[in-house]
């Protein structure tokens, strides 16, 4: 218990440092790096209970589901063919990039594919625990490379390449206080839905259960209150510590080539999304800038911030990003797990770490 308290406070300091330095995802990457450094200095493993990590996932599940509105739902229905097309092409290109990374770095087919999927950093780290043959160190390294590339490249390209109307990215987007009375039914539903999702074996149940439960309440007419930034930051710290505790780079001698090919793969997907955006503009007449942010292989939070900065259609961006995330977690990951389970991995593709 004492060691857990120490690493928690050190991780908070790491998050503050990353936040002050304007590093993307500071409350996840800060604790992750801090935990890795502390583990390396002490030369001892760190035990961070899954139950604590799962509590953080429940909070983030609510935060991811709360942007859903009936307007977003209507947009999903109206542009469902375009969303299906964008999701399919983005996932196909991402998996192709993962195959090339696997082919030329020797990380193994499982790590190459899982590490290239455009999901959230914390979600993919959790999914590693559910797929046989996945190496959390390799997948996390690939996902960190993807996230950092998207978070830097997409806003820069959107602000300075595709828009003449922007303002600086804010550090905090919400200063709301916690509205206990409004939040209470969502809190109960999120906890119950997390355990129900675990019982029926939904992928990453402590994340996806609350996402689905939150959306269900919103559809019934409840208004989802905004979480204060300190609560979502706290949840990310809990997850970041677990990620850092699970990662070990011992024997990972080819990390430079992994980063290089992962970086190239992300640029490939971002470039390919420009072609998807042209199709969406022709089909639905939406602004090219909005289409670009909607299909970029990033996360809801980061792309939503970018959309607000350049005054794009935030609700449409959220709709596309949320649709792809749900499609990946509910359909893409189970199909990939099934395919990997059926496929006999050739020795040439086995990890050589």
C-alpha cells in the first residue's frame, strides 16, 4: 500500500510536468513515463491492482459516451454509409500498415496488427491482456507513436494547412463542477453496465459497458453532465500507472525500427484519409476540414479539441470518431481476435525480440 501511494503521488507530479510542457495526453503519458522511470531506478516491479485501473476505465467510459446526443445519433443515421466506408478504409489501411511493421521489424503478426489499430492508447493497452500473443510493450510503443503523430500532425495540418480561422488550442475545455444529483443515475448505470458487459464478455467491459450505458440513458432523455477536468485527469493517472507497471522493454532491441515503421504507417493512414474526405465531401456536401478531422485516426477528445479550434462541425466530428471507436471495439477487435485464433502464425512472423 505504501509503495502504491508513493507511485501515485510521483505520477501526479509527472502528469503536472507533462501538462505544463503542453505534451499531448499528459495525464496518461506523464504517469506512464514516471512509473517506468521509478521501476527502472528501483530495479523492482510495481504492482498496481487491476481493480484501481478498472475504476479509471469506468470514468473514462462515461466521459467517452457523454458527448453523444440525439443530434449526433441522427447524424450517424443520415451518414451511416459514409461512416461505414470511412471506418472500413481507415481500418484496412491501418492493418496494412501494421502488417508492414510486422514484416520488416519482426514484432509478430499479433503485435503488428493490434499496435496499428486506431483506438485509444489506454483501450489498446487493456485489449493486449485479452489477446493471446500480444506484447504490451510493443503494442504500447506503437500506439504511443501513433497517438503522438496524430495529435501533432492533424491539428497542425488542420490549423495551418486547411483553415484560415483558428485560435490556440486550450489546455482545459471545461471548468464545470461535479453535479452530483445529475451525475448519480449515470454513475450507477456505468458501474452496473461495466459488470454486465464483463458477464456477457464485451471487449474491454469496464470501458465499453459505461459507454453503452451512458448512451442508453441519453437516448432516454437524460442530460449527461460534464465531468470536471480533474476527475478525468485522475482516471487517466490510474490507467497510466498500470500501463507503466505492465510495460517492460527488456530485450526490445529493435525499438528504433518499430518507431520508424509505426511513424510511417500513421503518415500513410493520415494521407489516405484525405482521399476518404474527398468522397465524403462529394456524398454529403460537408466541409473538407470537418471531413478531415472526422476521419483522422485520433481520439474523440483530441479531434474534438481540434474541431473546436478551427471552428469545424464538432458534433459531426464526434459522431464519426465515436462510430469508428464503437465499431472497432465491438466488431473489429472480436473479428481480429477470432482471425488470429484461427490462423496458424508462421514461424517467420513470430516475434524475434
